[in-house]
C-alpha cells in the first residue's frame, strides 16, 4: 500500500522531473501491483522472524530522520518515513522475511535500492541506508535463483 502511495502522491501528483514520471512512477506502481499480487495469490504464506540483516534494515529504516538530522538537515529537508527511500528500505526488510519470493518484485525493489548510490554523488548520505538495503535485496535475488 505504501508503494502505491509513493507512486501516486510523491511522483504522479508532486513529481516535477521527467525521471520521476518516467522512471520512479512506473517502478513504484509496478512494485505496488506486485505486492498486491503477492497478497492475493499467497494469502497464507507465513512471515518468518526477521534475520539479523532484516533487523538491521528495520533499525536503519527507523533511524532515517535521525541520520538526516545528524547530517545537518532540518525540517522540511529531513528524510521522513513516508519518502521513497525509507519505504523501499522497509519493504525490502519485510519482504525478505517471506520464504517464497517473487523475482520480479525483488528486482523492482533492488532497482530502487541500488539508486542509493546517488548518496555518494549528491551528498544525500542518509541514502547509504537505501544502498545497503539494495545490495541486500540483490543478494536475495541471487540466492533465490541459486
């Protein structure tokens, strides 16, 4: 549900850049549709307790605004929980707890997760959290197909 919210409000309604409309919007919409598909087709797929990495990602997700403030950002420039990168981080953490994973959903999460590399180029260092989540998700893709 959160991914659909990000697609509609963050990118469709308030997006001003072409990359938001032609890359981020379709990616988050696809991710949301795939999450809905998983919920409908696998309603009895139990969630496992989080492993150490999932716990670490949940903690990192929770720390997003605090890391942003430690880096000198103040409202309204701090990264909050309802922004694309934290939503992707928590989505990866939670989805990693399921035994059966949809490779396409993992791929869409990985694509956005790996955009965390922008942290190094645009001085948005809190998005290193997203990059860590993206690398972990990529590992999930590889393990799933191993």
